[in-house]
């Protein structure tokens, strides 16, 4: 639910959520009118707390975060002077999150696929190869890097697809030319097939 909020009101809510401790009334933009403030109060999203002569605008945490989860894609004001500050804070927190959770940023921000299209694991393999190689074909790519990009697929799934593509000669798999290049990560991600251990994938341009 969006409660018919205006883009500017949504931006104010995001600013408050990213601030955490509330904002002094005097620090909020003059364009955040008393009518807007009252509407957010009536919806149970914010409240005003008095501290001496000062007034502090704070969030009703549970209600506001519940609203946020349901309205991540709702339009916010792009013209407000502090919109850039809000975006910068989001990027800063995103950087900390992906570093802590070892998330591939490209996977997080890539354009959403059409969910009506059937899943094509071979296409996903090729897309991952293209991403890791920087858009190049006919180059060797570590299988460990490929699997890192395909984090939503299990090792069992990826190995099964790679073996099928290998048998159909759609891809080529190799071990390292120099065994000393093989790290523990490469060893863990290796594909084992017909008594051989493969750590490199090679795809010709189709």
C-alpha cells in the first residue's frame, strides 16, 4: 500500500529512515508543509516530539519500515535538493552490505528479466561467461569466477549443465596449464568429469 503519498512525502520518509534518530523541524525543507506532516502523522508513519522549544520529527519505526518494504519502487521526488544526499547514503550502505555478504553487484543491479520467459540454464552460463570475460569470447575463464556470478544456481546444477554442454561440444573445459595457478577456490569450484578435473571454461563465439 502507498496511501496516496506524494513523491516528495516519500522522499522525506526515506530521509528519515536513513537518518535514524529523527530530524529537527528546522532542518527539514520549508516545502515539507504542515499539511504534509499532518498527513504522515495521521497515517501513523511519523510523529513530532518536543524537546524544550525544539520539535523533532521521528518515525514510527514498525509502520514506516513496513511501508518501505511495500513501496521500494514507488516514485520519489527527483527535484528536491536533498534527493542526491539520500541516494548517496543508499549507495554507501549498499557498498557495506555487498562487501559483508560477498554479493556480486552486477547481479543485484542487472535489468530484471521477463519472468514469462522459460529458464534457460545454458543461456545463463553463456551470459555469466560473457560478463566475467568482459564481453569477450574465445578466452579462458576460471570456473570459480563463473560460479561466483551464478550464485543463484547450486554447484550441482552448474556442473550438470557444463557437462551437458561439454558433451555437445558447445563449450570446452580445461585444467590449468600450470598446476601452481590452481588456488583452493579453483579446486573447490572445479568440475570433475570422466576422471578429469576441470578449472577453466572456454566458449567460442557463436
